[in-house]
C-alpha cells in the first residue's frame, strides 16, 4: 500500500514522530479574513487548557461531549477578555483524533485567530505539524490505512517539504549548533553526576547553583538568538508577505488572478456563511501568502500597466518573499537588472513568463543574476508552470529560512522550533530553581530535560552518552 | 559418578552469595520449600571485594530490598563497623547511606539467619548441570551425584563460572579469593544454547593495619547520628571504626609505567571486559596520565582482624610489583601485604536472554540473578537475587511474576536495563541511570515498596501495621501544614530573620513557608501550635521533602504517567518482527532478540528509534483493529 510506505517513510525520517502524548493546536481553517476561523486543539491537555482560557457558563471539563458553548477567551496573565467565541468540545474517543478535541470558533480576522492561537501555545501546547491531526487519528486507530491514504495525500506536499527540511537541516548548521549546545549541557550534567555518584572524588569541580545557573543561562541565550531568527511560526500565523514585481505588462495581475482563483483558498467553509473570497490572501498548499499591494496591481490592466519599477520597489520593502516576473519574449531590460539588484537578500523566485512565445531573453544572464534562486518557466496564458511555482514556494518556506539575514538563520521547521522552545523553558526552570536555592541535583533535572529535548532535534537521546562522558572525563573508582 | 535421587523442592538456588541468599530467603519465606546449594559453606554472603555496603544508588537498593522484605539491610545493620550518610549537602534524591562491614561478622550473621529459616535447606555442593526436559528446567545435578528436582531453579553463580584469577604472569582456575571455580555448569549453559560473555573484575591488595602509619593519612570517621538501612532497626553500633584516606604518589605511577609490560591488562593476558567505573590502578595511571595522584581509602575489614582493604588500588600486577607500589604510598611504606590484589575473569550470561521476571526465555523455570547477569556489586546482586527468588517461588506456586518498573525502584531500573539493553561491561547502578531519581529516594523506599512486599508475603503483619501508621501520620501532618496559617508576629519575624528569610506581611500557610529554601520542618513547626502528638523524625523528614520538592515531584510523576501509558501497551510474546514493514533492520534484529513485553520496553532497546516504535504502534494498532472488526 502506497500510503503505508509513505507514512513509514515519514516516520523513518522523523517527520512523524512518536509524541502524540502531548497536546497540539493549529488554525484549522484557511488563513485569511474569513467570517469565522477555527483553532483546533487535540490531546490529553486540550480540555484543561481550554478551561484555563475560556470563560463560559460552565467549565469545559463539565460539559457533555459534542456540544458547543458561547463564552469569552481570556488572557490568563491579566484575566481580561480577549475575544467572544464559540467553543466546541469533543471528548475522546469519539473525536477525529480519538483524543480530547477543543475547537475555538472565533471571528475570522487574522488578529483574532492569531491571538487565540498565541494564548494556547503559551500554555505548553505545541503547534501541530502539517497533517498531525490526521496522523494522530491514524495512530489512535480512528481511521484505517486506506482511509488515511486519502487524507495523507492532502497533506503530502506539506509534509514532504518538512521532511526535506529535517534532512537538509540535519546535515547543516542547525545540527552543528545543537551539538555544541548539548555539549555545554553535558559538561554541566556530567560534573553534577560525578558529584552525586562519587561524593568523595576530589578532582571534579563542585557544581554550585551559581555555576549551573550561569552556564544554563548562556545556553538559553544562545537558544534565544536562534529562536529570534525563526520566523516560520510568525509566517504561519500571519501569512508570508509576498510581493509580485516586474516591469509593466509582464503578467503581474495575471499571476495574481491565477494564484487567487486556482487556489480558491480564502473561502470559509462554515455552512450558512457567505462564501467570500478575500483577495489579499492565498493559501499555497498550506503556506499562507499575504500578497502585498494587490490593489495596486489590480488598478490597471496588463495592456496599459502604469505601475513600474518605483511601485515594485515600495512593495519590496515589506516582503518576506518576492515573485519576480520577467518577460521571456523580450531581451532583459535595464529595469529588470535594477530590480534584480533591488531584491537584495530577500528570498525570491524568478519567473520567466510568456514562454509560449519565442524566447528572446538572455537566459544565461538571467541565471547568473538569479544566482541560487529558482528560475521557473511560466506561461500564464497556457496555465503552464504554475505547479512548479507552487513547489518552489513550498520549498522556500519549509526548506530555507525566509529571513533576510541568512547568516543568522538556523531554524525554519515547526518541530525544531517547538523543541527549542521546550528546551528553553526547561533551562528557565533550571535557572529559577538555582535562583531559589534548590539543590543542584534538582535543577539538574531541568538541565537534563533541556539536553534530552535538544537531542530530539538531531535524533540523539540515548542517555548512555552521559555515562560514557562520566567515565571518559573523570578517573573514578570507589 | 553414580547419580541418586536426593529430594525435590519448590525452588533450588544455586549459589549463596549476595544474590543467592536473598533468593533463597525470599523463596522460603514465601512458603516455597527451598534448597540453597553452595560450593563452600564458608562462602555464604562472602564479600570478596570491598568491605562496604551502600553508597549512591546502591544504598537506595539496600533500602528497597528491606522494604520488600529482603535481608541485606538487616544484616548490614547488625554487622557494620561504620555508617555514613553521603551527599548530605545535596538534595534528598541523592542522599545515600554507606556502611563499612565487618566481613566475617556479615557472613556469620547471614549464615545464621539462613540456618534459622523454615523451609530453607542450606547445603554444600557443586552444581554441575541442570536437568532440562522439553525446554523446562526440572532440577540440578551435583558433583557428588545427587539429583535434586525442583519447580524452579535460580542460578546465582557470581564470578565462579569458569573463574580464573590472574596476578601478573600467574594464572589459575579459581573462584573469588581462591575458592573453587565452577567449570561444568558454564559448559552446560553453553550447551543449552545460552550466549555467554567473558567479564573481568578485580580487587586490591590487603595490608596489615598494625603496620600502617595512619599519621600520614586523613581520618574518615562515621557519622555520630544513629543511621540504619533497615526500617526495622532500632539498635545502633556505638564504637565505630574510622577509615583513612591516602594517595598514590608519582613514584607509584612510575613503578606502574615501568612495569606495564607485566600487567595482564596491557600484555593481552586478560580478555574479559572490565568495568570502567572501577578501573585498576594501572588503567587509571595510563588513561589519566596527567593526574599526579589518586585517592586511596584504607578500609578495615572487620573488628576482629587487622586486615585493611586498600580501596582504589585494584590491580593485577605481579605480586612483586604490588609490594613495590605499596612502599611508595604515604602511610603504607612499611605495610605488610597480607593478600595480593588480583583480576578475576568469569563467564556471564548475556542478560537480554531474560524476561523482566529474570526467568530465561529459553528455558522455562530457570532464573538467573546477580553477577551471572553481568552486574557488579553486592547490592545489585542482592536486588536481583530478591526478585529472582520472589519470581521463582511465585512460578513454583503458580503465580504471575512481580516486575518492578523504572519509577518504582532502582531495582526496576537495574533489571530493565539488563534485560532490555544488555551490558557490555560489568553493570553498576548509578543515579544517572534512573530517569525519576527524585521519586526513587532512599528515604521513601518503604513508602514505595512496603505495600508490595506485604502483598508478596515478605513483610510481616506487625511491620506492615507500623508502616500503615507511619503513612497515616504523614498524611495527617501534611494536612496540618496545609490547614494552618502562620500569622505575621514579632516572634515569626525574628525567626525568619535569623534564618535569612524574608518576613511575611500577611498570614501564610505553613506549607508555603516550608517551601522556602532557608526554612526546614522544625523552623516552621516551631511557629505552629503543638499537634498534640509527637511527630516521629521519619515523618517529619517525609513531610519536609514532600512539601519542599512538591513541584519537581509532581513534574516527575507526570513523566511517569506518560511512561506508564507506553508500558501498558503490551506486545504479544510471539510477535514476528519480520512481517512488520518499515522497521529498520538493526531495530528488527534487536527487537527479535530482546522480545520486549511492552512498547515502553521496546522503546528503550538500543538501536530502536522513535520511528521504529511509531511503526510498531501502527502495526499493533492495525492488528487490534483487525481483530475487532474481523
């Protein structure tokens, strides 16, 4: 069975991971300005977390399964109401994932839904990976393999990307970085362990609370730096700011229309609501794009496009991603070359449109100017090449870090970000414990947790390495 | 040799070392008719290596043995010459007791206990082979021709299997301390199809204390406070004997380096794998060449002997070199060596051939415990012996095995590690091997295991009642700390100030105050009204630890819940891993070999990745689904 092999492949590569003991959440409606958005939460803590954030007539823990409740979401920090919502509760095992599910129906605006998701993620709930609800449904025996196949197909594109990311990052800087951080933590751990297991051994540094705190803080700072460059979470929530640029008459509005109409993304699926199309947002296989300055593009038609380089430049300033259209039927213009320069370090995809006509563009020069960026041949007229464009957007999103400064960028994978955050909070716990004067061997439990969690990023959690470290580093023998 | 039928038993224990005595006593106390066979009655509960019991992790094991109704705690409490609490400046999770034993007294006391136990026969005899019929162990055959029948057999053969002592160029077949080695049994096990490994351990020379110049050493006295391993103990040794600390010198190291060619470890004479945590002095000198000295602890072997154990100087160098080494050690320059140190090689069973009950997978009714399973240490042996004895008796009596999990006891960690991961060197318990060490404290071993010990039938009713009272007292006292608030008064302020704690401005619940690191139980209790009954010290200790570390404890309990969910997912005994697509070849081979009983155990098999586990789960889930619908 193809889907089984597929799932197994995902598991092998670590995309599907055995962690369905935790609680996950995601926006389960397409991102955009729909009338209603739904944030779905699934897992053992779903109802408890719901109760921490929801104020209705009755706590969710006391309501019947498969019921919907009116109330307010509050910010537990200050108790203030954030949104008016409808919350539905589906208790295990009669839910999609066979876990407790809480779905929060809120106003469709991005701000509302982001805020609610943010509140949930602050409660030790992890952002769901693409297809994870389905994976859980599957692992919990909710659907059989053949049923799963259909659903898995839907998420294939996303997960395939995520998987590639896992692989490419594995070999790259992230793994080097994580290894370095783990080494620092291992040094702390080994020293503490020696103090415990060989209390009379006089040659090991006695790790005090201060030492443990300072070293943990150093590692935490490093994780903070890494996380600050991780923009994917933000992008997932807010959409990837995307600018379509190019000389007049190159096909910008055709592309825009194409993206919008082909993806039919920003449609709410709630019965009884209007099937509105929100034109600024499109959903490319799970990657939300927020198209910048579409109104500007729409003001004109292709034939008499007035918007030129100046307009494109202004759009560039705010973009996470640039779709740069060139006319393959004409030689490169100076304006094209200037736009290449204007792109700078922003991730971009170069599109050669009008490939249905004889090619006149200097392809070698385009390739040279494009450097590492993808160059995709397109014929919007014949609807050719759009698939490849969508592939490329997906690749960029999952594969590379969509941050302007590539030197600083390490993480773009949701799973890695979640693990880094967990490790970070474990270190914070260790620091708090040390500050409170708790014994070092207690604070060490948190350091160990951070170390284990970081190990999950690179697939190393075998604690034997700690024991190996003990014996290689210290001459022990009583 | 002409054989004869020598009798039949419920349980036969082969060996009477630290594993054997626990196995035999447990089985007999559970009502099983038990025979304990040993090569020499002089070897009962013998300590061939260091004269001490306990230490980090190991000390907790002794407490666990005691809480389950084992003997080690009682026996050391009767026979120690020094007792110390280690890690007192660290957290409660890592505190540990360690006692120096009077070796001969320890043996005599244990032997007497065995002799006094009903249902238990102690007999000298060298077991040469097992009686195995249709894959079931039916008994043993002794060198004298005696054939004993039994429903279950526990092998606790220590380092006797094909034991070989090595001192420099000298090699001879021997058990520990020149006891007779057991040759045929090892061959028999091999023939029965068991995978065996060759391990090595060693021991240092002993010197005559009369000839030691203690003025050049540092004294290490025992604690004044009355300490005990057993929850039963009420009398304590008064005149404790100190240990002494000295160091090797650069000259010692030079002698070792000059003679490495004569060291069996470096000449290749020793093939067995030795433990890294208990390296010989020659290994220390070679591997840590930058260290100019190594600690040596001079430990008296008993009250009625002057023999002193030179802890830290384990060696298999030739006798001549050992004597030269001693001459370079401060305090030992003129010491008379009484016995040389030696290395000993022996056969051990690859422990992944065992179920978590310690029964072998290959032969039903055959259990193994202690060093034969690849461990090292008296406490590790005793813990296994106890569980092996319990499960052998339960098997004989037609009951299900008792298996301790990793959150229940260090013994559970130990056995799970052995049967799941195996071991490449003699296995020693370390606190870092336990994931939930805050739960596996030495102070709460009774709270963790007495109930179980009582159910098994090893904790007498009277002791159980005492335990229930303690439990109730803890509950009441905790409740009192939750109920009572401390009001801000001058008196309160003064005490808080004395302890370096911030004053309070409004009434604070006693338990909240106790959570402050500067304050202990007595401080807070002093601010509360009298409870009306005298709170015993062990109850005070529990209340303090439980309240103070509540946050961490509950965090670990959550992790345990998670772990237990995976332990509950059972794997059928006959599962054919070759039909499961997608499990990596290495993982498949390992799983095939280990045959984990649960998904939790499978996830701890080395070489098995989370993805393999996910696939295994999918497979099991599909099977369940198919059975349900089909």
